[in-house]
C-alpha cells in the first residue's frame, strides 16, 4: 500500500505536469529534512513505475559552516550511495560572491546554488531539477514578498514547475507541510541533517519562519500555512490566465526590433490592465536581459502614455529604459546590456578527433569509450560548453555555425522537433545567451544548441559504446 504522502505527491506531479518528457531528473539534496524526503519519495515513485526518469543527486556545498558544511556533503554522498544513485557535488564561495556583488549571504547562496544546479543538470543531461520546497516554504515566500511589495504574479508564490535557464525547476513537495514531511521521515527511521543557521533570526526568512508567521497564526481563524497555500494556488490560476492572454496579445501588438520593442499604442490601451502590465513587463525584461525593475507607478505612466497617443511625453525608466509615442506606436528602448554578437558564420567542419579553430576560439573533439565518460562526467568543474554524444548516432562530418532562420531540432527530453527560436523563447533562455548560440550539426540534423541543450536523437543511452565529446574554448 502506498504511503499517503507518496500518493499525494504522485497526484500533484500528475496535475501539474511535472517532469514531463524527462529522461533524467536532477535532485537538489542539501541533506535537510525536505530534500531527504524529496529523494525518498521520488525514488519510491520510480520504483512503483509512476516516474520513468532516472534520478541523479546533486549537493551544493556553500562552505558557510566549516566542518558542518563538509559533513552535510559527506552525508548526502553516503545517502546516494546507499540508494544506488549517482551523486555530483559542487563547492561554491558564497561569502566572496556576496562581497564582490554587494549581496546578502542568502541572495548570493541562492544565485550560486541555482547556477551550479543548472550546470550540473546540463552535464548530466537532466532537463528537470527537483527541489524540496514545501507548503511552509511557500507561506514564508508569500509573506516575504508582501513585506517587500508584490503584485498578483508574486502572490502565486513558488510555482510547482517553472522554466529556468533553458531547464525546468520542479517542487513536487509543495502539496505537503513541514510537519507531514517530518512524520514521513520518522515513520521510516530516515535521518537528515540540521542546519544550525536556520534558527539565526538575522536572516529574513528565519525571522518570518520563527517569529512573524507564529505571531500571525495566533490571530488567524484557520491554519495560516494552508490558507496562504490556497491563496498562492488561486493567484497562480489568475497568473496563468494572464500569461495566456499576454502571449496572444504579444503576437498581435508587439514588433521587436534590433534595439527596441514596438507596441501598438491603441491596442495596448484597450487590453485588460493586468494583461497590459504583463505585456510591458515582458518587453522591459527582454530589453534588460531579465531585470526590468519597473514598479506600479512606471506601469501607470506607460499606460497613460499609450492612451494619450502621439505627442505624449517621453518617459525615463529604471535600467536606462525610455518610452516614447510616435504615431500609433509606443516604443520602449534603451537598457540594452553590453554584449558582443558573434558574426554570421558559415558551417565549419570539425576535425573528429582533433582541434578546430572557429568562432574566435577553439573546438576540440575527442572520441571516448563509454566507461571513460562516467568518470569524467562526475567531476565537479564541468561547464556548459562541454557536451557528450553517442558517436554511433552521429553522421559525420560535424559542423559548427551560427543560427539560421527556420532551424529545427529535437530537444533532449522532448518527443518531436521544434523551431530553435521557439524552443529558446519557450525555455526563457536569456537574450544575451540566445544571441551567442552556436549550432552543432551532423550531416542530417542539429545535435547541439550550444550552450543550452543537446538533441534527443544524439544522446548517450545504455547501448552507447563510443562517445563524442565536444569542448568549446573561448579566447
């Protein structure tokens, strides 16, 4: 008989389409109660045939607690070994990142953790990353956003599944409370690690968890965590509808150019306000490579400009953005981050094996035996510019070039082909990354959109004997 928590998680995964098309899932395992529960629940679901994807563990050592951090890492490695799962570890320098970028330790740790998980996922050919967020985490997130100021999108809390850097993040335990997770672990006599910094009230989230939420619970009529979870679910439904309508409006009203986003002013002015604001936000994010910093007064001013039409004043916005109205168009421009564009490049054949000078750098191709690859792929210092392919499924020659209109390929973990441009947009790959994309193709098809995703048709499988390793080295 299935455990109630496992049954609940299985239903949650099914309802939200989590891990769809995944051949391999990377699990972020810190060693704490939530991540250990995530590990055991998903392994149970795989054993029961409810998840087909293979599981890979990843542990990011933040190096903030000295020997305790190293002990966490060792604990995760031992747990994975006992369960017969592969595990990849990575150490990051959170304090150095916080100092050099003027960030809090919380923010620096989150940035480095996510970047490391994405890199490991690509190295291990995982299209989904599973995290241990649960209902209490979601409640804390909502309160934190309310304290900072948020709109309807922020009230949706932690999404069950969300795109990230060309991959997908999934939080299948969002249907469970911290109490239910601890009960699940205790019923199986499973151990986990306690992070002593989780009780340090100097951290905002800890203060919300240990002081603010308990205080608010005293005046609540019901279970506050459950109520906030319902609020997040309701806000998500609204946000999903707004996103669908925004997609439709974008195709009708927006014309991106090389350095601006042009919108039909009259059409923008007649949209429902939530849709209009989301359309403007997306345009700003596109121009600023992900960080628009627009707030409610900015959106009101832009919409007022659209309603007034030609002759409306020019607006100056954060991140160097400007808005002006010309004839029937509202033009959002500026804010472009500095980046270099690779020049258009005709296909260059690679020496296999060997080294080839191309793209202003060097591309090295190596032919390996399957047993050589596993040792290499477990290393901690891989980067997204190294990939592995089943050589017997690659038809030589392999060439490298820049993108072309109409390029299509079958992304890893997906059933059919997609246009490269549409895939990159759907995966929300940052604009600066999209503009540096390199296309690796064999004689018949694209095998790698570098550094984002390889093709399903050239991936390594259990039957692979010979492996092609491609490494891109920039000057």
